[in-house]
């Protein structure tokens, strides 16, 4: 692989790893405002409702419960609550580091 190709791939991996890490931290911080009720109902602790996708933002300042969208429920239940998002972030950083080491050793 040529040097400029390695540099482009390394830059893309660094950008993606950084973005995923920042998203993970922000999503876990925002997810504290989600309440899980019995029978699978999820609500934001205040209104207007927040969002976890595409860019995490917290709920508004008014004290009223507001429903959580199906996409946000999926992200909360399967990616945040189960810590899969943290695991993916760690794996991406490991892969980025290994690629960087492999690229440096070739030179």
C-alpha cells in the first residue's frame, strides 16, 4: 500500500474513531434522562423530547414526560443500556491503533 493511501485510511479511521467516541460519551450522558416503565414504555424526563439520533441532544426544560421515538428506544435498549456502543468504540480504537502500527512498521 502506498504512503498516501495509508495516510488517507489512517485519517479516516482517526476521524471515525473520534466521532464514535464523542457520540458514545454524549449519548450515555443524554440517556440518563430516559425513564423505563414496565411493559416497555420509555419516556424523557422533561419536554420537549430529546434525541439520540442522528446527533444526541437532551430534552427541554419543562417538567413533563414526553415519549421516546422508536429509533431512540432501539439505540437506548440495544446499544447504550447493554454497553455495546462502548465496546464498539473500544474495538474501533484498537483497530485504528493496529492499522497505525502496521503502517509505521512497513516504512
